[in-house]
């Protein structure tokens, strides 16, 4: 059990938070997405999503680009190379923890 607890403690806590995990999953699946898509699909409020994206951007996991579509402002988010690597590592560690569940008795 001690090894399993150690494995859990090594998970990237920034990604492990449920809302940020959802954002990483969505961006990993679609490549890039605009703010409204992430807000709608994730069920976030504007302020909540903005806060989580800021944390992911500060960590270098997400790139946020502000541009215009016609005259309408558009915020487009995507995973950076660092974000993809961190998410892949997080996923591998989480799978290892989940798969060791049956053998950690």
C-alpha cells in the first residue's frame, strides 16, 4: 500500500484537479478549442474556466491566443509541447495506479 500511496503522490496535482483534467482531456482530443467551446462542453462558468486556463498557461501546459473572427474576439486554446508531455506522463502514472489496484492488497 505504501508504494501505491507514493505513486498517487507523484501525480501532477495541477492536472489532477478535475476541472483542469477535463480541460486537458478536451484539448488533447480536439487539438485546439475556443473559449466558448471549452466553457460549454466542460460546464464551466466564464470566471471558473478563465482561472483554470490561467493556471495551465502559467505552467506552460496551455497556449492561449487572442484573435478575431471577423469583428468578434476569439480566444483559442491548445496544449503546448510541454502540456502534451505532462498529460502523457500524468496519464501513464494514473493508469499505473489504477492497474495496481487489484495487486496492492
